[in-house]
C-alpha cells in the first residue's frame, strides 16, 4: 500500500466522519418541533438550530478535493464552536461538540501531508 492509498483513506475517513457529525448535529435541530409556538416559529427555530450543520456541509463541500482547505477550515470551525458555544466550560460538551471537528481537521491534515509527500 503506497502513500497515495493511505492519503485517500484519511480523506475518506474525514469525509465520512464529517457527514456523520453533521447528521448527529441535525438530530438536535428536530427538538424545536416538540415545543409550543406556531408552525413558522418552529420552522425558524429549526433553521437556526441547523446552522452548524449547514456550516459543516459547506466546509465539507469546499474541502472535498482539497484536504489542505479541509484541515484549515475544520480547525478554525473547532475554535469557533469552542468559543461561540463555550464548550470549554463542560468537558462532556467539549468532547461531543468540539473534539470531533478537531479530529476531522486532523484527518484532513494527515491526508494532505501524505499526499504532499508523494508529490501530488
């Protein structure tokens, strides 16, 4: 197995993890339909709660062919999540919200470094 195969394995691992994480976050958006309020209030709440999922999908689209963009953008998103949602206050929240994004960025970084070493 050469470095190109390893690089693609890391790229696909990052892609799959990003998709799974986006779906995981999207599940939390559906809780707005349990509360009171009009249909439009619930729809607006769903849209607001879905913004992190949209951000991850957008970054994944941008970084699909460029693992270097994926590494940088997902590391920056992890910092943004940590600061915006104050996940540093609670270890379990940090573990479930910030660490997966750091892991996705790390997988993209390893894929980029392996791909760069092979000369591509």
